[in-house]
C-alpha cells in the first residue's frame, strides 16, 4: 500500500513540480485537489454565466448546462457575479425598443422556468427578472400581447410559439393546487 502511495506522490510531484526532497503527504494532495476543483467550478460558472441568455432561449434543451451552472453556484461565491452578468446580457440583447413584446414575454417565461431549475429559493429569479418586469410595465402593448398569447388558437402555425401552452400550464397548476 505504501509503495502505491509513494508512486502516486511521485506522479503528483512531476505534475505539480514539487521538489524531490519535500514530503508529499495526502493532505497536501487533497488541498490541491480542492483548489483545482474550486478553480474549475469557478471557471465553468463564469463561462456558463456569460452564456446564460442563450441557455434561457434554448430552454428546456439546455437543461444540462443549467445543471452545470447550478453546481457551480452552489459550490462557489458567484451568485452576485452571475446576476450582474445575466442582467447585463438581458439589457443588451432583449430590453430595447427593437425587441418584440411577445419575444420579451416568451424570454421572461423561459427565464422563470430556467431559474426555477437553477435556484429553487427564487432569490436569483427576483434579482434577475426585475429589469424584465420593469421594462414590460413600460411597454404599452404588454397586456394586449399577454391576452393574445393566452387566447390564441393552438393550431395557428404563424406564431411559432403557442400561447396555448401558457394557458394549459396555468390550468395544470390550478388543478395541482386544487388536489
């Protein structure tokens, strides 16, 4: 057993450039492993945070990326950085006069669904979605668009994303709460 440990230490000495005279103990290897794991999670979290807008747009197909990000946020202190990065992406790519209200609403619904998977407490959702809510309140056609999305014909293929799914989801939630 000790020979395997010594062989393992020699391998890590070569990789980590540990001087040959120093003692290589399992504790220092564990510390390095924890540091490297944290660095990997922090790097992956930063990468996923910058891609969060695309992850939301592609949801639910992007669920594995959300699971990666959830793990990163759980094990690092990146929640504030994540929120700031995602809010900036929303401001730049969605919350401007050129975006259609229906697209903003669909993105808002996808954001809610994705953030529920990412953070079950809802704290990140509140922080991230406030600019979307404020922007939708400032648009004159928001209520009309929401009503049309809820009442449109599900067989209407001209609008791509069906508003009936929103109505069906609301009805399912009411039935589940009633049970």
